[in-house]
C-alpha cells in the first residue's frame, strides 16, 4: 500500500512531521517540489533589491547608487 500526503512545512507542526518522516529512509521516500519555483506571495531577487534601494532612497533622501558611482 502507498500513501501520498502533502505536508505544509511552513508550520512548526509540518516541519516536525517532515523531520520524523526523514528518520525512516528505508520505508519512506520523500520528494520535494521544484525549488526553482517561487512560492506564492514571494518577491523575486530583482524585486527585493529594487525595494531595498527604494527604501534607502526614502530614508536618506537621495539615491545612494549615484553616491556609490561618484566615489569610484
């Protein structure tokens, strides 16, 4: 008999269940979803970097990237 279960590992209980299942390697085969997919609601790296630059510009009142280029 085989059982397929989806476990939400974003919760403490889900992570605990996965850790317990990982201990039984002879009996259980775990497969994880493709890690290249971006989870729903997450930002891409480019979006995150852009947001950080915008926050720094808001905090300091000018674009720090321009200052960085002037120092060189």
